[in-house]
């Protein structure tokens, strides 16, 4: 039996989609959560000095999206064929672009960076949401499955649901205008394969 060890910080962040893949697939794994205080002791042993890190029978794989795509392909969560898999990759990359665009606001509101929170909300975060969330809603509606893939749930749903949870925590009033995205988040978090994990995992802002 393959042995999986997934190391990340004690937040959802870019490790959560891979945790969710493994829980959904009912695959046992070692869920290692490294504190910021302990991270310097581990950094040099990682391929790029970054987390998350997946170890598969002791062999390391780095980079969050490489890890998620690898696990999704292994466990039937990467689309029904190559074309759907590529479409899902495109949606994931689009969500990544949204997150990167919003990062200055999240950095300040989470206390990790200094800046004018209100200014960033009005000039960065709000315009980003108003520009991009309607596109996600359109893609979700077009799939017809309730998830982003026409064939059903995939790793991309886990990534987007976790991202929406973060955005809701920091700007719930604005996210309330996008009921379809919140319904999708609830749909993912209520999947029987995930619900026990979602209910028991540590509550973190991101």
C-alpha cells in the first residue's frame, strides 16, 4: 500500500485541496502541520524551500498544484478524459489568478502585511471580485453538474470551495452577492466523503 505524507502549515491555504482529495478518496495519509516556529528547521530539506510537500513512499513532490493534480489523477478527481482535465486545469489557473490579484488585500487583513485595508478593499479586492466571480458563476452554471466539471466533482471544486471560504471570512457581505458560489462551497463541504473531515478540521481564517 502506498504511503502518503503531506506536510503543510496549520492552515487551509494551498495544502487544503490535497488534504481534501485524500479524505474524499478515503486514502490514509500522515497529515503533518508544521508551525511557523518549526518551519526553519524543515525548510532546507524541501526541494524548493516551500510547503506543501507530498512524500509518496518517501519520495518528495513539491508545489501545491503539482501535488493536487497528481493526487487527483491517481484518485479519479481530474475529469473524465484529457479534455475535461485540461478544462479543469484552466479553471484552477483562473482561480489562482484571482487569488494572486487579491493577495495584497488578504495580506493586510490577515495581519501578515502592512497597508490600508479599506483602500485595498475598494481598489483591489472589490473590483477583483466584481470582475471575476461572475465568470466563475457562468462556468459553474454551464457545467450543469453542480460542480465545475460536467462529469461531477473534481479537485478544482475543492480548491475553489476553500478559496471561497477564505473570501467569505474576510468579506462576507460582498460574497453574499454571489449565492451560486456560496451554494457550491456548501455543496462541496457537505459531500458525505468530506463532511466528517470538514466538521472536525481546525478552524482557520485561510
